[in-house]
């Protein structure tokens, strides 16, 4: 469907409202790709999908999808030998966790709603892979921030040595800072860290009383941060152990990344399905916000929208109108004074059709019926092009000529104030000619006039 039509009907604002209902960037991306389908089977399937998830959403508390992130870049990087860090592994873990929670929810749903068939959701659930082993491997190896000590025997041994050595350093330095003889020589009786080395804060005038390495000084220069010689070798040992720890962590992360790479296809499927579910739930949330209903699509040309209202206007104040093309009626003309709601009615019809063919519930009473349009064409409002320096009338005629060249029997055409902007008698004749032509090609048309 033409982007120009979507722009005129402000479909981007509908997208934004639906996107605001997503909880993950997976769903958000899918909303931003949302566009009206023009194939009958696709349109019907999308609407059935939205309706099914809406029924579930309105009756049950769905598991949270928050925390889902796009893992496909991580999976692809893992597949070519890149090593994932703990944070990235936790993103993989969260995806598996969420899909497992949704599986559990669905199984309970089937038991509770005995006799109710959720065929489309069942199809989605059957696509979700089994990733229990990968989840356990990540879950048992790291928390949110770091690898567990027992992620490997070697890592546990290294960290135990680091802890023991740190205790010895602390005991040594505690004796120094708590010594009565040193109280007046220290800026503060504490042990601190500079350049990843344990140091004590010594007053500059007592530098010669402490053997060791100066690692830093205060801004005033009155305090020196000294690593006493008695702990230098132990601090060196800590540095060596930290290097060993980093090597072992890299080995473990590389191993975990290999497990991720082995499940590449399964993880990509899980990401797509969960993103689609977030997208569908966002549609359901938005549908409930506008009190939307499911239209029934017909193979024959049909438009029946009972008490339709524009979804971007306040439902409490806007006047709802029933819009219907009755049998064998191909052209509907709305006449009346300015500010009487004619243009809003045109936009309401166009936007509802675009929404419906995008799989969104529509703001009407129950019972709406629609056919599937291959395109919707609009000439609404002042689309004058400054670059072309055309008059308002010429600008509209340029657009109308384009519409007449492209429209066919599968199109809906919306004209606002057709023939306006020129001599009334000439404008009326022109409008009649345009309407006659659109009717001759079999398109449905709604037009407004004074």
C-alpha cells in the first residue's frame, strides 16, 4: 500500500501507540515494520491471530516479557568465534527463561480452558525449541554480574588463593595502621587501594619512616599512598593470580559461548517467536485501549463499519458514524458545511481499513465487515508542494491524476472537497468527470463536497 496514503492517514501515529505497548525491542521492531497486507489470506490470518491473543489477554494474566533483548547479533558473533561476556550470556538466558515461562503459561491455559482451541498460538508454541541444557549451563555458571566461584575447579582454586592472600595483606597492613607508634604518622588509620595495590595513607613528612613504594599522593601533596615493602610480594602474587583468573574466566566464557553457537538456529527461532508474541500482545493492549472489535473480511466488496470513530480522537467527545457501502453502491458522497466532520469521516474510513489490514482491531461496534483492498488512495487536505510552486488546486490535480492512473477495481479512493479551489461550475463538472471515471474502473469511492 502506498506510503503516501499511510502518511496522509497518520498511520505512523497508530504505529507509535502500538509500539508504546511493547515491552521489548523485539516487539518494538516488529511494530515499526507493521504495514497493511493486501493478500486476503494474510489479512484474515493476521486478524485471527490478533483476535486470539486478545481473547487470552482479556481473560488471563500473561507472563511478563520484560527484559527481552535482541540476541541475534550475539548468537551470530558466537557462531563465528567471538566470546560473549557475562552480561551477554544473561541476555541469552533471559530469552530462554521467558520462552519457558510462556510455554508453562500456555500449557496451564489449555488445561483451564478445556475445550477452547487456540490454534494459532498453539502453532507458535510448537515452534519454540527446547533449550533446557543451555539455560542450565549459563544459570549454573554465572549470576547477573560475574562467574560463580565454582564455575570451574581452577577458578575456585584461584579465587581461594586470592582471598587468602588478601587476608594476609589486610592483617599485615592492619597491624601497621593500628600501631600506636604510627598514629601520628598516618593521615587516616585505614587501608585503601591505589593502582590495584593495597596502600596506607602516610603524612608526607614521615615518608622516610616507611619502607615501600609510593603509588599516589593527595591533591595537596600532604598525603602519600604507600605500599609497605612487607606486602609488595603478596600484592605481586595477587596481580599474578588476577591474571590467572582472567585467563580462566576467558576459557569458561569461551566454552559457554560454544554452547550458544551450537544452539544458533534454535535461539533465532525463539527470538522471532517471542518478538512476535510481544508484538501481538501489544496489538491486544492497544485494541483494548480503543475498545476495538474484530471485523469480518468478505471476498466480495463490502464496507460496513457500525458506529466507527477516529482512533486518534477522544472517544468520549468524537461523534461516531456508521459507514456503509450498500449492495451495488460504489460511490458515496458526503455533503455539508465546513467543520461538520466530513474530512474526519474520510480519514476514519481510510485509517480503519489500513488498521484492519495490518491486523489491528478497529474502533467500531461489533459486526463490522470489510473486503480487502489492494490499495487506498487519498486526496485529503492541502498537500501543496513548495518545491513545485503549484497552486492548491494544481497540487490536488497532480495528486488526483496520479490516483486515476493507478487505481483499479481493488482500490478504495477518498476525495476531500473534490473540485474545490476553482470556479464552482467548472469544479463541479470536473468532479463529476473524475467520479464517473473512478466508477468506470470499478473502484469504491467516497468523496466530500460543500
